[in-house]
């Protein structure tokens, strides 16, 4: 059963049926007169009209055509109007008998649609809250699911020990410095990598520092050198 079909909604539909169920809009029970089920509706229409009017220049003088007559220009006018009309809603049952819909039939169907939409939105909100809660947990998860405690241990073990944030030049020593962040505790280290950079040309060093254009070989040498420095820092 749908979540919206609770005691409160059932009681409301019951009261609505007692007031409008099996009655026409005039209150006649089981009325067979179609006009008694008519509902007044309105529609806003856009009306476009056009006409030809004399054309004038910027000095308010008539514009003449090649025959000396006043030229005409076409002017379009857009207006809106509201029309009123009556609608009689009806349905056909399984036996092919045509029945007119009462105010209860129409209002109850509208309410069911509104309640169903609200139920879907609540379900989506509950799922989103649960999703956010599960993905914001800082502790290790229990041994279940696709991202269990063991899976998270493996994932953490595969993460890099450090990350090189940027390269720069020390203003005093003129040595190339690497800004290194440790992933374990967010510590920032500034490592002198000039022993590595001195092996490469001036253009390669300039490209790496200014434009972050680092060749795979240079990247491997920097990572290896910084990795040794980070290991000495962590275990000494």
C-alpha cells in the first residue's frame, strides 16, 4: 500500500465522499443530467491583429512611394483575452456505461496525484539523507557492502604517501623547491630538488617550474628523490 494511504488521508477522502460523492454539482444524488456536472473553466488566448497605417519619417512627414502617394506600413498588435467555457468530465466503466464525474471523483484523483508526488519527493529526500550520512562517516565501516572495512583498508593502503603541489625557486639560494603535502596528516614540506633538476637543461627546468610541463622521466626522478626525503622525514 502506498505510504500516502494512511488513516488521515482515508478520513479526508471519506468526508469528501459524504459531501460530494455520487452527486452532481447541484447536490442531486445519481443525477443523469449532463449540464448539472458542468465545471466553469477559463483560458487566456493571444490575439494577433494587423492593419496598414500611413508611414512617417523621423520629422513626422509622410513617406511617399514612387507614385507620390503616402506609403503604408503594416502594424501588428498583440492583445490577450480570456474566454469562459464549461467542461463536463465523464468516464466509461468496464461495462461500457458512460458516467459523469462528480466533484469527489475529480478532487480525489487530484489529491491522490499530489500525495503520490509528495511521497516520491519524501522518499528521494530520505534516500539522499541516508546517502549523505553513509558517505560522511569518518570511521571505518563494518565488514559488509561493496566498500567494507577491508575494502577501505586496501583503498587507504594504495593511496600515495605524498603529493607534489607545485614547483618554485628559492629567492636566496636560487635552488628549485618542491612544495610537498603528506596525505597522512596534511603536513607541508618544502624539498630542495636542485640535485635532480641540475641534471636537465635550462629549458626543461623553466618549463617545469613556470608551465608545469614535466616529462615522464623528469617526473619519475622527482618522485623518487622526494620519496626518499619523505621516508627519512617520517621514520627519523
